[in-house]
């Protein structure tokens, strides 16, 4: 992180990392500083063996205003480099939760799309808006959006210029849940902690298999894909320990 111009904060709540976009004067736009500091924060959280999950949120009034106009007009880095923060989120092996507490626009929408679960407050608004600026969506935006909400909703949002409130996003499946503003971060951390409290290697495998499953067409292929990992999990100390705990509890009951 840049200590002279911090625009992203990394905090720790027990075994959950909380990454905060913290450039409210610029509505947390994806400037070169924000995207590089976001990548650094995410990578630092992933490298910490004590961290089992990550929450991404932002300092109001906006979650992320999209690409920085200044950096679009006078680029200080290549277009690929400007995706550093998003790419760091997308390659995370630990689970991630986006707590969207305000408007998220254009390329900024890629950030929650890169997370495993999206929670939104009523003040959230999802507004892709790439094409209003005459720019094609990037970062796998169309692919991710279509996988989450389906082709029709993706077309309505990205091509036809629709936008969604937090309640509407939850209704169409873009967000898992709409949570009151005052409860949003606590709810996101509590959800993340449920994953973080599970064996880290097991969670990482399950997340990887969940992603790999998208390319599978038959139940037989799915069986074989999961069998290898289930068999591995049953040889691990965590399984043996938890099974012994369950046996002791059943005996006591």
C-alpha cells in the first residue's frame, strides 16, 4: 500500500480480511492508485495463512464510480495493468464477499462480479454503463454477468442501459441478499467467517471445483470431478477430527 497516498485499506477482523476502497472524494474510481493498491491488499490477504476469507467494501458515497476519467484521458499504464485489482480478486483461492453499499458503475461492477457472493444495501445501484462512454465492456464483464443473471438480464443491463437497485439486484440474482445499510458490513463479515472457519485447503478445493463445474455437461463428469476431491478430503485430519467430535456429541445426546 502507498502510505503517502492511501486509497485502499486492508483491515483484519479475526480470520477475515476486510478490504476497503477508501477514496471517497473521487467516488472510489478505479484510478491507477486504487487498482494497484487493491491488488496489493488482496494479494496480502491471500498470502496470510491466518486469513480464510475476504470482504470487499467501500467508503461512501459510492462503492466504485468505474474507470477514472483522468486515467482514461491520459493513461499512466496499459489497459491490462488497469485491471490489476480486479484480476487479484478473480484469482483468489479464499472465498470473497462483496458488500456493495452504494452506486457501482462501469468497470467498477467487475469488482463485485469477481467475488463469490454479493451482498447489497438498498443504497446500492448496479449500473454497467460501459457503452454510454463508447467503450466495449472488458474484464470478462459480459461472461460473468451472463453466468450470474442469464443472457436476457445481462443484455438489458449492458446493452440496453438498465440499472438495478440493491433490492432489484437481489430479486434477479445479481446479489445474494439485500441487507440494511447499518447491517451490511457485519452481515458480510459474518458470512465470510462461516467460510473462514472451515479448513482452508478444503474450501479452496471446493471453490476451484465449483468454477470447474461450469465447463461440465454431464452428471457422470461431475461425479468423477468431485469424487477425487471428496476422497482426498476424507483422508485429511480435519475430517477425522470433526467426525470424532460428532461421534462424541451423538454419544452424549
